[in-house]
């Protein structure tokens, strides 16, 4: 029988969420929505040494910004609450003990110092130390000590851990929805710690498997993991039939190819590797896509295509289109190279397709004094040249403020010869126009230019100097119709009055 689709995003709050983590969350979300399933958010915070205050809030806010909705979990609740592992600590010991009783795990009493000393001894002999079948019966463990001794040590408060008893020389066969069939010999693996008495907490492996089972997770879609141990844990618990399907995602690679994309790459090449700006408790900061001016839709679109392809040429996808098209079969096995320019390209595409009303809502807060209508019109005229909302001021400021200085190059080129006299004439033509709409102004001014035999380029560039103050901006009639007759004449007068023509 097909199980209901239940997936989870299970980050550890150890710092800001890397964009690779956002992609993992996104693929889980798309898969859940595609199959009418449930998206769970579980916070895996059992490693108290790596816990960073603020990281969980950062994760929640990032998912919200991205539009990745959580159906069940931290911040939402649900039938398997609590979803924060530190609040589930009572659950895990029972399962660790169950594995000891069934012979799949054992108590180990060695201290960190003893293990260190042992490791050094091995190194001195040129060998690497592995805590595994070769040594576990020689160390103070429940495999070497008597039952009474073990009980006595626990009773008197000695510290202990429970370790997984990794079988010797067995082949673990794993089937991954992305990687395919993988086999690993258990002799290459060590006896991982599952539970520590010191902080009365499970390690990641135990908590992860137990929670996936208790939360009835059907598919585990995540980054690189120690998979064989997880397969064996399901077997050890007798849960093989209920084991989720696994899908291990490809790495996000550096723009140069080799290796995992890191914050250092971003710092060096000038792009963020985190969704939101981050400030650590010790004051270190990292830039984020949101604060760098990216639209969440563009960011998500870009991320979705880093490791998944739709099998067509289509590049622009709304969240709904991603949901409709997503499948794990089209996730690639090999790493996906991050391309900072492509991220900008996606943002520009979204910028160009935004309506004036959408642009107004985003641009108006930057302009403050300007109405929504004007903000939207200005942004709409110039959006094709913008990548970020923050580019818009530079591209549209002349709609709102008259030039107070004139670009030297433009002035040198056009503010000379007959042009000042021509501009004076043009002023009179403009002063005589009542309907200052784009089309009407263009028709009349062009008629006048033709009749006079003037050069269109000379007239327009001189007018541009008056209205924009530089050799940039949209068509001149976009500007005249936007700023209106009075302001157009005022700017022409300003130039005539304030700038001495050159030779
Ligand atoms: N807490 C793990 C991590 O952040 C989750 C791995 C998993 O999804 O199973 O890497």
C-alpha cells in the first residue's frame, strides 16, 4: 500500500541557513505539494555545543520569506509535537536501551582522555584508530565487563555512552531515489555514539531515525549523510518495512567548480550564500539575498534549477509551476555549480515582468514622498534596465528631481553652437502645447523639427541635457509627459540661465 507522503526539513540550528539548506527545504516542499503530502519542520538541536542562539528564528524567517509553507512542526504544532528535539529528550533513551537489549548496541565507559591517549598510541605506530569491532571488546564496555560491573558503574554515576555495534564485514545495500543502488562494507564504518549520559541527549543519528519513524516520515530528501548506519538502525529497530525512501541531493558547488559552495566564496566574489542578512551572537555578519535586493520568487526559481531540471527549455517558474513540474527523477546526481550572474539574471527577469502596481509597492518606500501611481509609472518605464529595486533610484531620479548639475561630457558635446538657440525655440513650441501627452508632444515637436530641418539627435540630446542633466534616461517624451509642461519649461529655463554654452 502506498503510504501518505510525509516529508520533513530537519535543520540543526548551528548558524544561518546556507542556501544549500534552503534548496533542501524547497525540494521537500515541492515534493510534498506535488503529492498532496505533508511538510514537516523539525529542529535537530541535540548538539548543545553547536547550538547558536537566533539560528532557529533565522530558519523560520527564511522559510517564510521564500514562501515555503510548513504544515506541521516547530512554529505550527501538529499531532507529533513537540518538533524540537531538545524537547523530546525523554523519548530517546528508551530506544537506545532497546538496542542494547537486542544486542545492536552497548554501553561504553571510556573517558575522552582515555580515548585520546589510545588515539595517540595508534598514531605513534602509524595506524589510525577506529572505534569498531577490532577494539570494542578490549575497552571498558558492556561487551567486556560483567553485567554486575556495568550496573554498578551506571548506578554510581560514571559517565557512559551507548554505541552502535556495527557488524563486521557485511554489505549494506541501499537504494537511493537519486543516487541509485549503493553498497558499503560495514568494516569501513565505526561504532557511532547514539546516546550520551553526560547531557542525557541522543546524538543526531539516533534522534533522526527515531523521530522519522515516530513522525511517520515517508521520504527523506536531504544533503549528504552517513547513510549505511541509518539503514542498519532501521533494521536494528525492526522497522525495515517502515523505512522511508531516501533521496540524497547533489552538492551545491563553488562557481569555479571544485568543492562545496562556502561563505568564503561569496565574500571573495561578492554574492550572498545565505537567504537573509545574519548577525551572529558574537557580532559577525553575513549578507543575505533579501537585503541584497532579490525578490524571493527569483531566488527560489534560481535555487530550484540548481540540481533539478524540468526537461524543457523553460527557465522561469512560479512556485505553483515548480510544484506542478517537480520530480526527484529529474534531480541530478552530480553537483550543481552556483553561478552568481545567473542569480542576478533571474532577478532581472522578475523585475522586467512586474506590473507598475507591484513595482510601486516596492519602490514607493524608497521614494517616500511620491505617490504610488508615480512611483509605479517611473519604475515601469525603466524596469527593463534594472536588476534590483535598489537600481531604480539611479535610473529614475530625474523624474522626481530636476538636475542641479550637468554631465560634463554631455554638456561639452551638445551645449554649444546653434543648440542653445534651438532649445530656446523648442521652449516656445512646447509652451504652445496644451495636451502634453506623450503622443501629442511627440507629434508636434517632430513636425517642428522636420519643418525647420533640424537634426533630431541634436534637438533630443540638448533637451535631454536640460531635463535629465546627463546622457541617460528613457525617450524624451516619456520624461516630458511624466514631469508635465510646467516642469519641462522650468528645466529648460534652468539650463539656459545656469550653463554658459561652450565654443
Ligand atoms: N540535522 C541534519 C542536518 O542539519 C538533518 C539531516 C537530515 O535531514 O536527516 O544536516
